[in-house]
C-alpha cells in the first residue's frame, strides 16, 4: 500500500499551481507559450485536453524555469483559465 503512495508521488504528472505572495509556482505544464513583463501564458493538460493558463500583471519575471516547473514573480493581477 505504501509503495503505491510513493510511486504516485515520484511519478506525479498532474498540473498544479501554488500561489504565494506575488508568486505563482506552476508544475507539470506542457509548454510556456509566451512571457513578457505583463503576461505569461502556459499550456497544460486537464483531463487529456490541452488548456491555457494566462497570468496577467506588471513587472512579471520568470525567476525559475525547469523542465516541469516554472516560478512567476511580480505584481500579479489575475489568472485566466481557458
């Protein structure tokens, strides 16, 4: 039983967003479609359908960019799920 929990944790590929003070950590996304200091667009899968997350704000920066993780910082105004 514990093995399945560990396996799920290690092989976790579900799209996730963690919102912190003026930071958004996004994991398990497909690709970053666009980014500038006012907008970041990330594509992800939700129930096997490609979706888009748009982060709008000012002075946005991508402070961490990994294969399956991105951290966006700045004055975040809103997020749109499309």
